[in-house]
C-alpha cells in the first residue's frame, strides 16, 4: 500500500461519506477493530487490517458506480490548477474550493500528519524560500506558516509590522510585491486592509497565500478549522452533513468565521446558529452567499442559550481593533462560552473551538478558561492541525504533494509522545 493504513481508511470513509460505525458495518467488522486499524502505527493498540479487508475496501473505493452514489465525482487535473486564481497558483479565498477539492486537500494533509507529529521528516521543498510578510501583528499564524514550510525542507524569511518599512515611506503594494517575489519562492501575506492581499497577488506569479486581510477572509484558518471538525466528527462517529454549527462572538469583524461559514456551506443540510451582540452580526452578503449554496437553516440570535443542541460551538473574540463607532451593547462578561453554559445546554460530544488568541483575563467576554481540562475543548488540537493543513497548502501550490509520501524518513531525534499534557486522552485520534 503506497500510503499508510490510517490514511487509506480515512480517505475511504471520507470519499464514501460514511461514519466509522456505518463503515465498520459495511466491511463486516466491529467498530473496535476499525478503531485499532485507524491508530498511528506507533500506538501500542495499533493493529494491521487483514489483507482481505484491504482488498474489499479497495474494491469499494475503486467501484465507480458506488463512488458516484456516495460521493462527488473526482475532477481531473492537478489540484493546484483546479483552485487557481486567474491561472495563478495562489490561495486568496475559500471560494476557490468546492467540496471535492477541499477534501482532496485534506487527503494531502492526512499524508502530512507523520511529519507534523515529528515522526517523519521530508525535504521536498529544500532550497525554496518563503517570505512571511505580516503587516499586522501575528504570532500563531506567522509561526505556523513558517513551521509548516520548514517541515517540508524549506526556509523562511520573516517580516512583521510596517511602521518603518518601505511601504511606510510611500512604496506601493505592487512595487513591494514585485520586489519581494524576486527574493522568495512563495509569500504569505497578512494586512490590516481588506482586499490588500489580492493586490499583492496581482503583482506576482509566485504562490501567494492570504494570511488574513482585515475583516475579509482567513482561508487557511478556515481550512484547518474544517479539517478539525471532520477529524473530531470521525472520532465521534458523526457526519458533517446535517450537523448543527453555532458561531458566537464578533461575527461582523471575525474574518475566521466569514471564511469558515462559506466552507461549511459546501456540505448538506446544516443548521447554523449565529449568536452575536447587537451590532456585531454576520454580514448580510455572507449569509446570502451561504443561503444560495444548499438547503441550510440559518438562524441569528443575541442569546447564548441558543447554543442548545449544538454539535460544534465556534467562539470568537471581539475585534476591537477594527471598530469604527460600534458600541459593545450587551457584550458583558456574561456573554461568555463557559463550562456552566456548555453543561447546561450541550451534551458530552459537543466540540468547542476558537481560532485563538483568546482573552484569558478574568471578566473577559471570550471563551472561558474553566473549560481547559474539559475534553470537549478542541482549541489545542485545532491549533496543532494548522501545521499539516498549511503543509498541504504549500505542497499543492508548489506542486510537490505527490513526492511527499516517498520522501519521508524517520526523525533522528526523540520527540515527546504527546505534544501537550492534555493530549494523552486523544492519542491516536488522527
């Protein structure tokens, strides 16, 4: 088998749109057996699936009529060509993706997991240089992109802020982009003004990734968020189609929820509950975009009690830096996703997410720290998923995704078995 057993099985379930329970029943095994086959090979409970199961699953996946019944038809040509913008291999918006192409990207991210988890290394981007151009302060996104590029063998040149940069001296976006593209092989750009990253992209033919443009979009964050939801749902034996998704907080300026809502709309029959303070509601144009795509239910609310029955709660912080004349009416410390709220209105399988950073200070109206030891809190697993997803983005845009599997070799250092102290209970979920 050219790929790992874990990736093969997850790909099969994703292609056929089946939960673990239904998939196990379809191949005639118990769910517990399937779970052991899906564990990483280094896990103590990992088991190899029988050859007869491998042949059977391969036959199902390769059966065109069955795939057409359960999944969308696969488009032809390299993924980077199918998501290109004006013929350029750039990632500016989630609107470049359809459901089939986004799940194809996630299959590449699955391949990246052993590298992201420090089990393997790859040098497919050796010699390539990434320019991280962050004209707005960032820690997580900037380091995540840099780490992802480095883990594929590339190197990174960072720049943060523009107070003393050439742009502060009057240089145009076009000039800056054209000059930088002569130095590096790909650029990630974050800028405080909506639409500015598209201007950078127009001035160059090298890959450009939108790392966040004002209150506009944050496509890589939305992709890693969706990847996290699908991964968590796989662990819980759920399908995304038909799920209840709650988004809370600053939905007006929160670019992560703008992009995520558009991506989630590629699935079928979702219920979206959008909970915000007065004046910070989701922009109408995004709601209209989602409403056109499928038979979704969209409800807007100002009451956190409407998280009741959610499968996913996606909390956001208030984007005060983007305010003009907004008032925080009704946005007090009571408007907080807390353990008490989750316990009262949700069950044990709800997934609580946040794009980070969150305001952890006492009295903050953000995701409460009293959920830190709760297994329903997925924010650190969510952040960890940024590495394989961003590795996949770079691999696809630079056309090396098919080289990764055969380029891997074992790491030479001793990584920890769990990245964080809260990981042990979820070891093997990927």
